[in-house]
C-alpha cells in the first residue's frame, strides 16, 4: 500500500474564494487541489489577472493542482450545444494547465439532448476525437468521468470510446459515488475499466443522498482496494457533494467547510 497517497479536493464545495478553499486544505493537512470554480466562476472564465492571482496563492501555500475540472461535454453542455464553446474552453484550460503545472482536464461525453442512441454515440466519439487531438497537441490529457453523457454510466461504452478515439490524450476518471447517484453499480463498472483509470474522485451516497465516504452504499473501500490492486498511483480527489451539488445550481450550505473537512478525514481514513 502506498505510504503517502496524494490527497486532493474539489474545494469549491467548501468555500467560494481561494482563501477559503486553501483554508480547508490547510485544516486537512493536504497539499493538492482540483480546481473547478473560484468565486463561483469557472476556471476557464477567470480573467488572466484573476487566474494569475489564484496561481500565486497556490504557489505561496505550496499547493499543487492535480486536475482542472471543465464543463466540456458535461451536464451544462449537452449534445445540442455549439461545439465551439468546448474547443474554446479546452484552449484556455490547456494553456492554464501548463502554466500551473498539471496535465489533466476533466471532461464528460455529452447528455443526449433527444438524440437517438446511434446519433448520440457518433456525436460523442466525433467530438471527443477532435478534443483529444487538440489536447495532445497542447500537452494535456483529457479525463472522461463516469457521469453525464453517452459513455457516462456503462463500462462497455467507456471502452468503446477509448478504442474509437485511440488517443494517448484520453484516459478515464472514476468517481466512486456516481454509480449510486446515477443508478448503476459503480464497483462492477470499475472492475471493467480499472486498467484505464488515471484519476479518482471520492464521494459516497445511499438512497437518501450523499454521505461521508465509507458511510454509504458505494463500496468506496472496495473500490480503493481494487484500484490499488491494479497499480493505481494517482491522486484521490474529494468531491463529497455534502454542501453543494454543482448541477443543481445551488449555493453552499451552512457549515460547508466543516462538512468538507469531515468528509476529507473520512476519505483519509479509508486510504490510510
């Protein structure tokens, strides 16, 4: 078992501002972050000056970035969305990823927006092929998450996507709790894709909603064991959804920072 797993967090679920996000990491004793939003604004939408200030704050606190979580192909960008928005976002994030020292950008594979299965598959593969070619040229790797989109909930589609795109710039991101939230068995899915997993999100849930890691039905501990047995060496990035579910467009619940810290300690306990 690794002595020092890389523990990170999508900390906009604890605080909007970078100071608050860094504060929860400091409380947990972690030195890694996955960036999604700052002051409720997506990383790609920050001005260069604001992004530079965020990068400086991270550097000053000795915190490294493990991934940039994009909106590409996600719940807010279904199949009917103008593809140019995703290409533009990738260009910005690739540049910022290089500047901040990370090689990963999280994507999804497009909610269908009323398409037939055949058309949906074709669109997802076509778009992600273009994105992966662009990402490879710009020195970043796209991480497809088991969440929204054509390949979001079925292992055979994820493997089909990897085969069809056939790019070293496309890998898989496994979220431990998404299976419960989306109605499939996440552990069984992981068993089929585990050799392709490059990054992990940690959350847990049961029939009532999201829980502390290890207290729900997602078999988080079993997922950790399976990943480690297959040589996983990447980061473990906490995305607890206890105080904020991003696609519900809500505001942070009271006590968000405390909830994040509690979830972080639960995750660390499972990993250590």
